[in-house]
C-alpha cells in the first residue's frame, strides 16, 4: 500500500475440498485489522507476494485446453493473476504483467527466475536467444530456431533493456523488432522478458498495451494492404491458445493504409480477467509463412 502500516496476506484452504480463499489485511498490529482485499474459491489455488509488491495468485482453470477432460488428480495450475494496490479504489486491482515471453505472467516469471538462479535455462539470460525463441515459437511466428538475429541496442550483462531484430528465414519474409527488459529491473542476473514486438510495416494503435478487453473489441492500426487485405488478427489466451480471429482489411485496396476491425472472442475462464496477447501478422506472398507481425499484451474478460 506504500504506507507505514503492516499488511498481511492470508490464504485459507477449505477442509475436504480444493478451494482456496485469499485475504489481505492492513494495520495488522491493531486488535481489529482491516480487510482490504479478498479473492474466493481458487481451485487448488496459491498466493504469494511478488518482488514487485503485488499479490500473485495461481489456480487451476478447469475449462482450459490444458485441463479440460482431465480428472482432479491430473489438474495443473495454469491460470495466474496479479493484483496491485490502488489508492483510487482502496483495494487491490488486477493488472497485467508487461512481459509476455518467455513468461506471460509475473508468477511464471518469478518461478523462471528462481530456476535460472539454480542453473537451469541459461538462454533466458541471453537477449538474442530469447528473441530467437519467441520467433521460433509455433504460437507466434514459427520461423525456426536459427532465424537470423542481431542485437540493436543494450543486451549486455548488466544492461536493463535490449532490442533485437529477427529476420524471417522464409522466402519473402520480413523482420520483427523485439524489445525486452530485465525482470523487475534486476541487472544482476535478471532474466529477459519480452515487452514489445514491433514491425516496420504493421502497427496497432488501439487497444493500448495492458488494456482490459471485452468481446467484441475494435482493433485499429496501420499496415500494407494487398488486394484489400492486410493480414490476420489473432487473440491468444493465458496458454497462448487462439480464442479469437479476424481478417484485417485496409481502408484502401493497396499499399500503406489504416484499418479498423471488430474482433469477437470467447474465453474459458469466467471468474475474472486473464492475461493474453493480441497479434497482427501478414503472410509472405511467396510461401504463406508469417512475414512479419506485432504483438500487444492485454487483459481478457
């Protein structure tokens, strides 16, 4: 809360069930502490205080692609949320972690940082390798592990930020520019988290990064049209699975033009918002592979 009073995070597990409740109290030295936040019925849930002074929660999304059709004994925690104190609302409100790769949420990022500190996945300390891994992911560009990449700025051992350009290895392919920062500004061994992927020919002007979306949502921006079509708009959920898709057509038939596209989506989690990604991409006219694209982090409701 940014005040001298002590706060406490309390988790309550219900006997004989899978539900976990999360409560936050302030002024805990007082005989009657004040509750400032609660979140109820997290399935096999957990909550921790982050290195960023936010409350992080984890739970099972029983309807997700990962858990759907499984029995309770095989469920995996896969839904992670983050809550930060708001002076205006006098409670903790859900926010989006600015990073989205290799971790979509702060809960996952801090777990990754702990693993890297123990010697696992050292590639997450290399800005160029992180950018190449994003470009190689089938959830995004599917360019293969060895797509040419070069460091544009930063990326040193104690740098806070880095920018890497990655080029598609496919015929007619373009480039993307991957911006990243050290997790929680830790320049002494902090892992790299991608915060922006931009394109020289594509841009999304709305919604803004970290905005909360409702279906249907309108997406506006600019791109190069070919026979009226700029490319494809995809909305990805907390597992990087596609939950919405639309063709993007330009205001004019060919060349650089603006667009405004309505995007309808359906999510599997109804108990609140989840972190997700909006991706706009254009195909290569040579082989249909993704030529370039841009990504925006959002909250989905």
